[in-house]
C-alpha cells in the first residue's frame, strides 16, 4: 500500500489523496467515506508541478487531467466539467492557490514558487462553472492564509477571499447534515 499523500508525492493535496484512498485511511473513514473515490470520477486541472511518479499515480487511478491551456479555454473547461458532472452525484471542488500567477499570491509564492499561473478572473469563472452544476457538496480553497506575518500576506488572503466568494455566490444549494 502506497502512502501517496507524503511531501514528495502529494496528489493534488492531502484531502483529495485521502478521498482517493492513496493513504490516510483513518482520515477517510473518520469522514464517513468507507470506499475510496474512483479516480475515473476525478478531473484534475492545471496541475503544473508534478513528478513522473505523481503522473503515474494519475494514470493508474484513471484520473482525467486538463492542462493549463484547457483550463484557460472556457469551452474545453465547460465540456470537462459537464462530463464529470454527468457521471457523478456529488462534486468536491478543491482549489490550491498556487494555480494563480504569483502577483495574486505573494506570501505563498515567496516560499513555494510555482511556475506559470492563471489570472484570478479565469479561476473565479471556472469555480462558478463547477458550482453551477448544482452538484458541489464540498468546496475547499487551500493555502490562502499562508505566512500571516510575512511579505504579501494581505494580497494572498484577499485572493483567497475572492476565490471563496466566487464559489459561495454560485453555490446552488448547501448540503445538510
């Protein structure tokens, strides 16, 4: 059994890796997910910093990927989202803040620089498209409060708030316990 959610093989974040059954089984079970999510029901987009091992994990799991070009093409993005939404009953939308250009996330980028990046308007519009499916049960935006005493904290936190707001304003309904 592989623990893919370690520092060097982080599968699009620990929450997604856990849901997919790539480690952290106690967390998955504590969250009420008895059976791991099937990788064929996952779309990972604009995941630019991945090792060959992570790419292999994606392929073995059957995870669909959409590159930066596809993420920035509204037609390709809408088609990919529709394809996944038509296959599933519920969506977990996970956003890692490092998919943005460094100007939007200076606190994060000063420690973990990621090449490339997207404009915030593209990411916000793509979040809205996923929310409009009416199938989002869980929504997470990660690394928004990074290094609260450091350079660029205010800009990074404001960017996080914008991404969170883009999802909440378009959420069709909120899951009940």
